[in-house]
C-alpha cells in the first residue's frame, strides 16, 4: 500500500499546477494575452472576432452550447 502512495505523489505533482506559481496557464494560452479595455469599441470588435473564430473552429460545440442555453432559458421561463 505504501508503494502506491509513494508512486502517486510524483505522478500527481506532474499533472497539477499550483495556482500561486507565475506563468501561463491553459486558460490564458487559449485566449491569448489580456489587452486593456478600450473606450472606442476596440474591445467589442476583438471579442466578436474571438467568438467568430471559435465558432468557425468548433461548429458542433457552438451549436451544442446554443442548444443548452436555449433549453435552460426555456426551463426558466416556463410556467410550471
């Protein structure tokens, strides 16, 4: 039993990351570098481009998310 516990420690350590350590995470790598918000609509245009790119790369995931959102809205607004 102690062999399993000793072997699991290093294996788990390689797959986890402490939130306090600096550096890029999977979430920051997915969206790119954070840019400051602009007052001239630049932020909205950038977000729209990110959404458009995601929908073009992942059409089925986008449709599934819209369907789940529609079902949730329908459930919330039903008169039961």
